[in-house]
C-alpha cells in the first residue's frame, strides 16, 4: 500500500460524521474481509497485510487456472488404453483448503498425481509415463 503521513484521516482532514468517512469505513471493512479470506485470523494494522493478501490471491488464481486447464485435458491410459474410465480427484491443502493437485486414476489402477504447484512442464513430462493427452 502507498505510505500515508501520520493522522492522514484525522478530524482536521475529514469529518468523522460525514458520508465520505462512512464510505471510507465501509471500504475499510470490505478490505479487511478480503485480507481475512486470504490470511485467516489476521488483525492489527491493515496496511501490514494488504500487499501479502493480494499476492496470495494472485497465486491462488494461477493455481485455479492450471486446475481448470488440467480438468479439461482428455487423457488416455497407457496401461489399458482406456479413455472414458479415467477419474479425477482434487487434492486440497489441509490448512488453506486450496487446490494443490489432481489425481488421475484409471479403472485399471494406473494413477498419477499432477502437482499444480510444481513446474507444469515437468509434471506433464512425468504424467506422460502413465497417460497420454488426446488432442
């Protein structure tokens, strides 16, 4: 966040009973709500958390994009040559509940866990031992 001088919102600068201050207070509450969705249990000075919360939200957004792309990918099992028999299971982080991996499992028992936090190129290369992508 941009640094502000001390007492930036003092009564000398803004009337606490005004509609403008009420609006600022409402936005402040929304910003705290956002920060706490990314960093549960935070308290103290809001400016100490906003940048980190935004960074976490961006990382989660990238993971979600990878997840969506992975779930759209059509696969064929290399062991049994099966296509429709592959199930996908989402694996989430125990603390944050964010999606961190996807397990691909064929009915024949062949399985692979695609780690969304790892290098996508390496994970695709590793998964190619078990499954092939169908264009």
